[in-house]
């Protein structure tokens, strides 16, 4: 039996990646229910804004004078602001979930390819555990759409916990 003065288990610095899917919020909830006592505060919660699809926006401007597609700076700014608002809403929801579990949280937003940015943020933050949800895609969908969780498992420098939602 351990003595009363024996130190407890080492707390792990953990990060949960969230997006708009129910799968990522399930992963956050699962981590809070099952891992909260082992997580060093604050829990890091990350969301990644994909790069703006400017190719589609500039295609809408074909027919402009001299054939030069021009994207109005106001349109780009409006799209960026909308993405920022959506990302902040996701993080606000994650903060609310963490508060219900009594877990301190720190949030961050990155911009870029989600799978690459998640791995980069985990490395920069020196986390001990990266937690991601699984979309439960079949092999054909994974082939064409890719899998963020699969990419993270193979490229992250820390252990990755993939949480699948039971259907």
C-alpha cells in the first residue's frame, strides 16, 4: 500500500481538436468524463479554420475588365470574419462543456490544413496526449476524403487517442 505522502500520478498535458462535427464534441465529452482527473489544467482545445477557397471566389469575377480576376478585399475580409465567428462559436461551446465538468480550458484557433495544423499545434504546445474524434468513415471515403485522425496518428510526435462514437 502506498504511503499517504506518495505523489499521485503525473498529470498529462492534453489537447482536444474540435470542429463542427458531433464526433469531435463526443471526443471532448469522452475525454472530460474519462480523463479529467489525469489532465493537467488547463485542457487545450483547438479548432482549425481551413484556408479560404479563393479559387471559387475569383472564378466568380471572370468577365472583369482585361480578363483579370479580382477578388474584392471587402469580400475576403467578410469571409475571414465569418470563419472567425464560426471558430469562436465552436470554442465557446467547448468552453461551456468544459465548465459543466469543472475543467479549466485554454482555447486556440489555427488557420490552414486541419490535419497538419493539429499536429503542429500539439508539438508547439508540447502536449503529452492529443485527442481527436473519428468520423467513422469507411475505407473508400477515407481514400478520397482523407482522415484527420489517421494523419494525426501517423504524424503526431505525441500519443494520439482517437475517440469513436458508437452508433
